[in-house]
C-alpha cells in the first residue's frame, strides 16, 4: 500500500516536471511598446501587433504552404524571414526561425486579418529590434 502511494507520487512528479520543461519558453527582450502577456506572447495594442514565440514539435509547418488549412507563406524582405497568411485563424504577419540557448524557435509577428503595407513595415521594424536586442539571426528553415 505504501509502495503504491510512493509510486503514484513519483509518476505525478515526473509528469509535472515534463510539463514544466516542455512549456518553458525563453524570455526575450522586445521593443518597449509591447506588453508581456506571458508564455512567450507580447502585444502592442496601439498598433494591433503581436509577437509570439513557438517551439512546437513541427516548426517546419510555419514555413510551409498548406491549402487545406489556408496557410500561405512567401519569402520576406529580410533574408530567412517569411510573410504568411493564416485563413483558418484569420491572422497574417512574418515568421523567422532562430536558435536560443541551443533550441530552435519560431518568432512570429502578426495581426488579426490581413496586414497592410504600413503594418508590414512595423512588423519588420519590431522583428529587427527583437533580433538586435537578443543578438538573434534568422536561420534558413529548409534545414528543419
């Protein structure tokens, strides 16, 4: 009886540690116009722009066209950045692949609906500032 309680407690502890380590996203510096929403999300409500960090199991999906889910990707104006539209979630923006502390992440800057040319300029300004503040360089996602 006592052994089974210890075993159950150990299993719960292992699961809790796994969940915490899987959910951990790096803290990055963002332009001061963005508010930290936690869990790798930041928002600039005045401009309607969000910054999100992802480390999903298949990062390649962020850089792949998929008509089934209305996801369209095109090369961006900065090397190894990509514009995208996501018809299912009704967002658009830019993505880049980066390595932080030896792990790969996608940094996404987006807005609800389709972006305008002036918003796209703001996306790139924000992304360049994030890269500068964190000493990041966009990587080629074809290596995924």
